[in-house]
């Protein structure tokens, strides 16, 4: 293993920063359950995306088989639930 390769491998082995909390990893089914519990209503679906709304807030959740949601989408969902 070359020294450059070792350095890049070390970068991935370092523990996450204590200043930046990690967002939870959610599946679409878990996100849907959280939204429905918070009072969001399933408005419609288009393809593999489901659209939920509550008041003026609209959230789109992609439903792909067993895959975790992207951290940006997870963050949007958690923010919408906190506002609701």
C-alpha cells in the first residue's frame, strides 16, 4: 500500500466530528410514519414519489425499495415536523 493510499484510508477511519451531529438515516416508510403521526396528509403520488401536505407545507418523499433517504430529504422532513 502506498503512503498516499494510507493517508486517504486514514481519512475515512477518523471518527465523525463532535461538532457536526449526524442526521438519522431514515427509510421512506419510517419517514411516512413520522409525517402521518405529525398530521401530514398524503395528497397524491407520481411515480415513486409521494407528496404530503399540512397547511402550506408540502413534502415530497421518494419511495425506493429499502433505500435510505438522502440526508437533505431527512433534514427537510425533520424541519417540517418541528414546524407542524
